[in-house]
């Protein structure tokens, strides 16, 4: 659902969408070829106070989605400005993907 320029979806919906996009079952062959040439099948979003990552990992046939709150609170020994929290979110995301890969 679109609302004021934002896409509103459940985590499950995002996962289904990214899997279908990567499996080639969402678009016809011509549109898939065009889309594949200009877009990576993932989504990251950054709004004040909020960061999200959603990526399809072909090697493990898995969509990993993470939402992070980037304001307030403390992360021990880490500067808690929003940019640092986004960086920490990326580190955590990549660690989760490694765990799912069994690394």
C-alpha cells in the first residue's frame, strides 16, 4: 500500500516480493531483462530515526530483512548518532546473513 509517497508492507510481503522478483516470476522475460540491467534486487530505506535492509541472498535462497531504530538509547562504547547506528545495523545484518550461511 502506498501512503504519502511511502510503501507500507509487512515483512512477509517484502520477502515474497523480493523472492518473486529474483525468481523471475513477477515480470515477463523482456521486463525482467530490463529491470535486471538497472536494478539490484534489494531494498534499503533511510528515514529520520529509521533504517531498513531487505536483500535476497541467492546462494542460500533466502530473503533477510532488518529494521533498525536509529535515534535515542545508547550503544555501549559506540557513538549513538544516527549514522553510527546505521553502520552498526549493517554489521549486524551481515553477521545474520553469515550465520544463515553457516559461516
